[in-house]
C-alpha cells in the first residue's frame, strides 16, 4: 500500500499521541450485493514498549457487512 510521505511518522511518541487522541478506525468491506460497507471500530493502544499493537473490537459480526441488508430494516 502506498504511504504518502506526510503520513510516515518517524517519532513513535507522535504516532502514539495521534492514535490515542483519535481512537477509531474504519473497516471497509462489502455487503451481500457487493456494495461498499463501512464499520467504525474503536481502538486501544496499550501502554507498552514493543511491539506496536492496536486492539479493536467488533460487537456484532453482522456489522462487518457479511449479511447486511440495505433499506429501512437494515439490521
């Protein structure tokens, strides 16, 4: 994956501060019809030196888009 130079953090402390101040990620998948589906994931960066590990959680597997339906009764 291409990483633009302005997003290549060289300082670990800066990267940790950024992750802790914005602790969400977007998981992009597709639904049953092939349309894009975005799931917002909360993240946690534990206090440790090495390795750099992010922990996340998906509360409901349906939200990954695997059985998503579009329309008024989405879930």
